[in-house]
């Protein structure tokens, strides 16, 4: 039997709650990954990225 009237609103609300919960899970997982790096690791990665960007800019003549 197809939902009618307010049942649609209830289903829409439940889908919204599920969507918000799923987004929260993804955000929490991403935050855990980001916090897993040591400060020295982050610094090293940033320096290597910067060096690559500088090398690419020097190669194009900027």
C-alpha cells in the first residue's frame, strides 16, 4: 500500500535523519584520519608539496 498524506512527510523526515547521521559518520572518520598524522609528518608533507609547486613554477617560467 502506498504511503499517503502525512506518511510522506514522516518518510522524508526519516530519510533526512539518516542522511545527517551518515554525513556525521563520514566527517568523524575523516577527522580521525587527519588527526592520525604526527606534526612532523604534516610539516614534511607540506614542505614536499611546496617544493613540487616551486619546481613546477620554475619549469614553466613563472
